[in-house]
C-alpha cells in the first residue's frame, strides 16, 4: 500500500474548522516529573505553552489541552497574548492516549468541524509552518489521516478527518488511534518536512539533555 507524500508549497485555500487537541494526560513516569511545565530553550517557555502558541500561529484557533487529575495547574504556562486554551480533565488517563483523545474530541466536535489535529506534550518543538501545511493538505484532500514524514519517520501533529471520528470512538484502547491510522494507510496523505521538531519525542531526562544540552530542572524549580 502506498501513501501520498506531498512537499511543502501547496497553494492556499479556504480554511476549514480543525480544532487542536494536545494530549497531556500521562503520568510522565520516565521523566520523573510532568513534562507540560518543563522549559524549552526559548526564554523558559514551557512545553505546553510553546505547543499552544505554535498551534495558534499555524492557524488552529480552538485548542484543547487534555490532562489527567494528577497534572499540576497549567494557568501560568500560557504566556501568549491570546486567550488560554481550554483545559479538560481525563478522569481515566491510565487507559491510554486514546482515552484522552476521545475526551478532547467530545469537547471540540460540533457542526462544521472537518477534522481534528492531535499532538502530544512529548513533542514540544513542532513548528507553525508544519501545522499550517498539514491543515492546508487536509483541506485540499480531505484524506482520513494527514501526517508529517521525514526520512521515513512519521511524527506529529496528525490530523484525523471527521470521516474517521466514529472509528476513533470505537477503537480498542489497548491499540489506540494507531488502529485507525493503519486501517487507512492506502489513503493517508503525508507531508514531507525538513525540520526535525515534529519527530523529537522527549520522554526521559536523557532525551531532554540530548535536545536542550542541559538537565531538566527539578520539579520544585518551576
């Protein structure tokens, strides 16, 4: 099965309503503290603050952050001039990422929504150009899945078209949204990108050190 790979530079088109969901419900056990409030290298902007800012710069106006009950308050993390995103709680985050995605989907789904853009707090260095181009490709193709690719690797954000919302809701939580992605490999559209931010998954202190050239601050430091 082949997927369509498109390069940057597609022509602009009328925007469609594609809300963003940031999955932030995990316990960050491997990091040893919650990743949402860790600083990036840019003026101590937090992971979650940067992600929300970049999504908005990429044209995602409605952003929902899904957290678990254990996540500390995020109010101080959003320093951009726009209104803060909606933060909603997944009461059962241990069921996996799909459970958080579905909590977010219940919040954002409404008439006129063409799809949903999903990304992870673990991937804080996504860029606004990739977000914008993914939205444009989805608008032009209405493919069931639109995702970035670089050197054969797939990254985030991922856009799921409205046509697969029911499949997401019926998916096995043990498998997660990957089941829906795999079911639509033949008609997935992939955006070839050069920047590595969509593919940098920061899960552990060693990952943080590798990306930012310093150890993550202790939780009491933020």
